[in-house]
C-alpha cells in the first residue's frame, strides 16, 4: 500500500499557500515514518527520554558498605562470598564481599575507582579516591544516570552545532580573510585526533576546579572544542552551495542585509546535514566519556555523578583493569560478574544504535536520491 | 594543474605547520607548574639537578615559563625535528618513537587495509541490490556493528580470549625482528599477538567505510555519466565497479586522510587494553607522566602528518574525478 507523500499542490489550489519550511518538514516526517529502522530508533530514543523523566521518581542507588568476609584461605561465610584478586597473583588477594544479601544480577561490588597512573599530573587532583569499597546498584545507577547522559550529550551536540552554524555560515557567506582564518582554525583542531585532543585539554585545564559543576563545565567545554570544526566545515560547504541560489539573489536584490539573508535564508536551508551529523555524534559522547574515565581522567565518582559513561568505566575498570577474576569459595557458586559489563554495555549500545538508525533514516528522508 | 593553486596550497600547508607549532607551545605552557620541576619529583624518575638544568635548557625554560627566547628555542627544535633527549626513558625521543612506530604501523595499517577491503566492496554490493532485502540486511548489520562500543568490544574480547580461554597472549611481546626476518613460525606469533586488537579495529572500521561508500555510491548513480554509460550498453557490473565506484571514492578518500591521523597516533584505547606497545600507548603515557620532550615531539609529528595528508587530498580528488579542476 503506497501512500503518496503530502503534496503542497492541493493546498495551493485551495487558495492556501503553505509555509515551505513546514511543508518540507512534513515531507521529511512522511519518509521517516516509512523507514522501519528509523521508527525503531526513534522508539528507543523516546524510551530513554521517558526513563530520564521518570528517573526523578526513582529511589537513589543504594550504597552498601560491604562487610569483609575474610581472606580467601579463611572465609567466614563461604557460600555467600565473591572474592576478587589480581590476575597473576595467587589468592588470597583483595577483599571478599558478601553477595547473597542482594541480587547479584543487579549489584556489582564496585570499589571506588583507582586511577590508572597519576603521578604528579594535574589530573591527580581529579581523583577522589576514598579507598572505601561500596556496593553500587548498577541498574539504579543507569536509571539515575539517564538524565545526566542525555543532558550532557545533547548540550554538547547542540552547542557544537550552534557554533558550527555561526562560524560556518559567516565563513562560507563572507569569504575572504574571515573564511581563511576560520578554516585554518578548524584545520588546527582537526590535525590532532579527537581523543588525544580531549586528553590534552583535560590534562591542561582539568585541575582548575574541584566542584562537580566546574569539572562538568570543563568536560563539556572540551567536548565542544573537539567537535566544533566538523560542524563548521559541514555548514560552510553547505552555505557555499546555497548562497548561489536564486532566492538568495532575490533577497539581495530586494535590499536585505547580509545578517538577515544569513538568518532567514541561508542557515535554515543548510540545517539538515547538521541534523544528521548531530544524531551521529550524540551517541558517541557517553562512549568517549567512558573512554576518558577508563584512561584515568575521572571527573567525579559515580555516587555523585551517575553518568552512563562514568558508571561503565568504573564498572569495567573493576572487572578488567584491576585484573579481577572472581574466585568463589565453592566452585558451584562461582559466577563471572558478566552483568558488570553487559548492563552498561547494552545501554551504551542501545543509545548509539537508536540515534544511528535515526540518522540513517533522516539522511534517506532528506536526500531524495537515497530513498528506498 | 594551475601554478597559482599549487602555490596557494603550499602556502596554506606551511602556514598551518607554523601555526601548529605555536598552538602546541601554548598548550604545553598552559599546563600548571614548571614541567622540569614536576618531572624531577615524579615518582618513577630520579633526575639529578644537572639533568634538571639540562632539561630546562632543552625545553627553553631557563628564563622562565613564558619567555620569547625559550619560544625561539622550541620553534627551532620542532622545525628541525630535533626533539631532544628524554630523561624519563633515558633515550632520545627519536629512538622511542622509532621503537613504537613499527608496531602502530603494522597494527593500524593492517586494520585499515582489511577494513577497506571488507567495507568498500560490500558498500558497492549494497547499492547494487538497492531496495532489495540484501541491501537492508547489509546496511542494518553495518549500522548495528557501527554502534557497538569499541571499548567494550575490546574488553569482552580480552576477557574471553586472554583471561578465560587463555589462548591469546596477555601482552604482545614479539620482538620487532620477528617481522623483519620472515619465517612461518614468526608469522604465526605476529598473527596471534595481533589478532584481537585487529578484530576490534576492523569490525568498527569496515562498518563505517561501508556506510560512507554506500551513501556516496547512491548519489553518484544519479549522475549523467552513469546514464550515458547505461545508454551505450556498458554492463551493469562494469558501471558499478568501474564508473561509479571510482567517483564514489571521493568521500571515502577523505576518510582515508582521517585514517592517517589514526595511523600516526595509534588507537589509544585499543593499544592500552591489549598492551600493544605502539605510539598511542606511548603518547598517552607521556602526557600522564608529564614527559614533555616526548609528548611535544610526538604530538607535533602527528599533526604534521595529518596536515600533509589533508593537503594531499585535493590532488587525490582531482585524480579520482577528472571534472575537478585544480
């Protein structure tokens, strides 16, 4: 059953002249709805938004101080203990924590993060290593973290695209020396690979603040600083095409100033590729944050800062970096804490896939040649 | 080829390189503290005062942190590729880089080749079967693979193959001579050492190339020269793989230039998880250790390679598409 796309012709015949931007939007929506993947992506994304809104009514994750169950050779309560030790060392190693009081599928015994290698680096002050191990409810953490993650990712992406639109449209429309300056600035930022640039920025200014808000601001700033050049380039190349269009010429002939032409004609007509890039980028931000924390650039412990990437890195660090293998008193109770990787991994994966499905659908809907 | 364009391009590249030196200088001077003193108190080193003075002189810090004379020393050192002596590892920066570079080139070069070989033909095939189930399957699986968090994929691979099955080495320890003196046994060690990081990089890379290639193939197929080729009866296979694919390589070649950045800087996360002794690992450790000579030298070298790769892009584009005039 083929439903034709909404056509503006009928409305024009009826004497109404639809706003062309709204008509374009409706057409995009029509093609987006026909794309199953895009609808699935949108569904997952809306689910995350709903979780984020609902999370304010969700109880905060429990932090249970574990009682030690003794060293491995001498376990007090054998059947309910999971012991952890470093790869390459023989047990008994680090502490053993009781697991039966709480559901093991949800609760990961997460020790507060130990930085990888700090030395006298300014980042050393970024670690708030209290050295106390605590139980952390991963599921509750992920729920509580959703507004943080969505908030950080969307604010980064929106600021990047705004900066890109401003600089890119000016560079593309004005040309000349301004264009040259802006483009060389983007070249400089693009010449250092993304993650490396993030690390360099955090290492340079990361220790300026000790409050959560201050560090968050630096983190978001670092993300924006790494990402804006791509948006600027996209907008510029788009503007170079749009400024040659007849309607821009018409606007110029009717005496519009360049500010108005940019605002009313050029920017609205080059916004769609930016939208696609935004939905591609938004899914990678929690992942990059996880990578940063994993590398030792901890922003704040996940008790105060339950962001998905942050929780992922702490949880993964615990199972991987410290080389932890579970060692149980009895072989039958020996469970590898797979949920510590699976739950955060699944969340990051679903988030990334929802936005990339949406981006793909959006690209198909916006570009008539790509439509299936 | 236009002489004006050529001169302009060269001017752009040179000015970018000079600007890059200034920016890197500023970044490293913005770091808090006196790098030479911080270096002295860092735990792993026992530098003497003599060494400290030598380091200060080498970094141009002798007259304070922000003095012009120091900047000139720095500027000259970078442009003459004289990155100096690294007191942390007790070797020259060049020695350190040349130890790590072959590892990175081997891993990332192989990964790049494999992901292009896997991704680009599949992208072409996907466009060939447009609107059919094959295309949906290929594109959907590429989108899914593209969304897999690489860092978690690497860790799962490590935990399963190294910690659990114990069939992969904990750390790639093959000496570099293994590769320079080829034999079957040497080849086997290199392959087992490299397999896991390679899988991580190829899975992610191939999916991304496939999606780029497919998108650009579709837009090329709408062009007039394809219609002409069809009209004169060129077989479909030839249209796809010869006429369209060559043109569609332009956005993919831009990605290749980006890949150069990766080749030079290494994939930091992958190298760290699999203990791969490459450049990414080295730079990351240098930034953490405040190892200024190494960090400055390596970052400058990377950005230089990237700038040159981007500069080459225009010429590559002109070669791929004869309509582009330089």
